[in-house]
């Protein structure tokens, strides 16, 4: 366990104390913070470790949300539905990854981007199962009061974040993480030395999808209503990338910090400039890319932790 | 007769698709940048045509002539001032940068024009031609002809002019072009400017046919993706082939299995092409 990873776990543990300090608003922000951190950590597996520019986050977020929503409507318990979505997302992404990850660079980016479109259109047109453009209502889970509900979903999302972080830390220290690093640096060479790069990439894509899918499931149960243009929003694909770039590509602690900082900025911008919030987000993205290309983690003084591994 | 009508529609729509995609394809091929702002450029061009007609009573044909230099300068400056700083960075960075630019431009358009759908209605209306049972609206026909002329002009430019040959040279082999004395930075900016100009002109043509709204930009961008991948990158004939194929698949698909599935079909086709034949239908290195 390196100091960076320890710092990550401590940071996540600190987030858990949030309900002590605030009401429903703090819980809402906390839940979204955990969700964004899950996105960023998951994207980092395929985008940061393996170096594949994936835009498929929104596809699996929406898939997980709809899978859980449909299962809940068939009165399956929440925990089973979320675990079911997690497993389904993993298998689906691993299978798709085996095909799509043969593409490199721009082509992979486009293919993953169009995955979102395909999923959205499929859900839009499967009206019998998903309600199509009318959206899907999801039954209330408990009805034990607003604050209790908010606290429950906050801890559900937080627990998922903890699991994601632990898995990502294990992956980064394992043979899989090492293999993904090799693939990022030189895929042809890693093929040559006998690395099964297709298997590694598929597993990485599956891992990057399954927690996002589970987060989608919790999100669906939390907001009680989902529709295709909401959960398959392409912004869900782009935000994790911005967070990762903001925090420092490849470093788990960096991307989680990036997610929290991003959420803070987004919240401030939403609150003050509701009419031009996406324009302000655009300006932020551009400033970030031009002036801080290696993320916030490149600002460190070197006092607290050693050089980030995957930058 | 239905089959003929579907074919004619596909032919008309296919040329327009080619016109939408060709600037995108040029930028992708030459600069190796996926230009996500392309869709918003098209919508901006459409607003230009609409505003010129509505407020200044300038007909869309003249708007075409105004749009081209305006968008060229806009694109040229954008590349010189912003994109050029990260042009050597990995895919992710350039892609995200153009996404940020798109957010700004799209938000600005929503702010000034609102998200309402508008329509440029020519008066008097141009009507339609019907031959036997096949009906083609005249405005569509004119837009298609203009799209073909634009593509032809680009082809001539790339083929005959000195700048065009330099663009082709940079696309084929950047390093060799540098050694031959080509100023790559200025060629990049010119290519991006050309892409923007083509997008603006495509937008003016779209204004004749489709409703205008900032929200339609992602649909145009999606079409540009599919056409580029189907036809092959950076070539004029590739964009034409891709546009025609896409229009044909959409037309036949929506006739056979319903229009709701047309978009799904086109994206499934895109993924299949990416995996099976990533160089596209007419994939060759460089321009013809």
C-alpha cells in the first residue's frame, strides 16, 4: 500500500462523515460527489491505465440505470437489482470491449461515443420494456422519510465508491495493472512479449463499466424517474475525462480529487450562472487543457507523496 | 414507384450528408483532430442564413458567399490561437478541447437565439417537381446542387491549387512536407479554416430544408462521424460515397423497419465499419 493510495482511502473515509455536518443539501452533494468519483476512478482504469480514450461512460451508466429500474419494477429487491446490473454491465462491456478495443486512438473514441447513441436509441425505441421517451418511473424504496432516504442513498453510493477505490487500488498494484501499463506504453511490444492484450483490455473495459453501471442503478433508485436523454447524456462521458485531466491522469488519488474539485466548480457555476453554465464549463475545460495539462497533482510540492506513477 | 422515390430521396439527402461531413473529414484527415465543434458551426451557418434573410432580406444564395469567408477567418483564428497550442497532444486532449469550444459556442447560440425551432421560409415558395409519381421539392434540389458544387470546388482546390497540394502533402506525410518547405502551422490553420467554411456553407444549405435550433448540432455531428467512417477519411470522393451510403441505408431502413430505427441503424453500421473496415469504403492513403 503506497502512501498515495492510503491518502485516497483516508479521503474517502472523511467523506463518510458528511451526514454529521449538513442536511439534505449536503447529502445530495455528497451522493453526487461519490457518483462522480466512481465515474472518474472507473474511467481511469481504461483511460488512464490502458490509455484508451473511452467515451462509453454514459452508455453503461444509462444501461445500469435502466437495468436496475426495470428489475425494481418487477419487485426485485434493490441490492439484488444493483448487483445484477453490475454483473450485466461487466459481461456486456467485456464482450463489447473484445471487439471495440481492437480499434485505436480516434477510431476507438468514435466507436465508444456511438455506443452511447446506440444504447439511447435502443432504449428510446423499446417502449414496452423501458417506457421509451416517456421515461421510467421507479417505485419508492422505503418511504421512511426524506432525510432517512437521502442518508440511505448517500451511504449506498459511498459504499460503492469505497469498493471501486479498493478494486482500482488492487488492480493498479496487480499483474493486470502492470499489463495495462505496458499496453498504454506500447501495445505492439506487449503483444510481442506474450501479454494477452485482448483479455487484459476486455477485463479493464468491463471493470470500467461495472461500477458505473451499479452507480447508475443506485442513481435510478435515488431519483425515482429516469428517461433516455437524462441517463444517456453524453456529458456523463465527458465529465469523467475532465475530472481525470483536472486531477492528474492515471493516479487514483488525483482523479478522485479532480472529481471533487470539478463538482465544487460545477455547483458554483450552476448556482450563479444558470443561463450560461455549459459555456462556463467549456471555458474551464479549455483553461485546464491549456494551462494545467497534467492536472492538479502536478502542482504538488513533493512534500507529501512521491512521484505519481502513471502520469 | 416507392423504390424509385426512396432512391431519389437517398440521392438528394446523400449529397447533403456529404456536404455536412466533408469539412469534418478534412480536419480529421489533415490535422488528426476530431473537431466536435463542427455541428455547432453548421447550426451557426444556418442562423446566418436565417438572420440574413429575415432581417436584411439577403437571399440564401448570397448568404453562401458571405458565410464562406466569415467562417474561414473564424476557423483560421480559432486554430491559430487555441488548437495550435495542443496540436501535438494526444487524441484525448484535442478532442476535449474542441468539446469545450463546442459547449461555449452552443451555449452562446442558445443564449442569443433561444432553443426554439425556427424555419427559413422562402417567399414565394419554390414548390416541387413531380415526374410520374416521384416528387422532389425544388429547394431540396437546389440545396443538393449547391452541395455538389461546393464539394467540386473543394476537389478542384485540393487538386489544382498550390495550397491544396500542400494540404494533401501534409495529410500524406507531415514530416516529409516539412522537409519540402511547407509551412505546416499555416497549412493546419488553413485546413481548419476550410473545414469551418464548408461547415458554415453546409449550414446555410441546411437552413433551406431543415428547422434550425442549437439543439440539432449533435445530430449533424453524428451524421458527420458516420459519413467519415463509412467513406474513408479526408477524401472528397470518400465523403460522397459515405454520404450516399448512409442516406440509402437510412432511407431503405426507415421504409422497411420504421423511421424510429434509422439512427440506430446508422450507428450500428458505423460500429460494424469501424471494426471490419476502418479505412472506409474508398479508403486509400491521401486524396485522389
